[in-house]
C-alpha cells in the first residue's frame, strides 16, 4: 500500500507536512503558528499496487493550540 496526500491538498499543507509513502506517517516540516492557521485538514489516500489499483481515503484534522494565551 502506498500513502499520499490527495490531489486536493493545498500547496501550503504539502510544504508544512510530509507523508511517508510506506508507513503513512504524517510529519511536521516546520513550526505551526496559531495566529496564521488554527487548523489543517489533510486528505490522505491509500492505494494498493493491484491492476487496476484500489484506493481509499480519509481526512486528518490537525488543530493548533494557542499556547501563548
């Protein structure tokens, strides 16, 4: 199974997060700032290597807490 961001995921999210194609782990690439964005919705697709390939998807929501307040 291969994991990837959906084609509907914005460039901003793709720059902020990365996904491991083999494990599906989503990792942060930089620092999150509550004042810039308080949540992120990331649509992930899982695709097998069949012929034709089958796929499924889910939405991951990351909520950012404002630690300064």
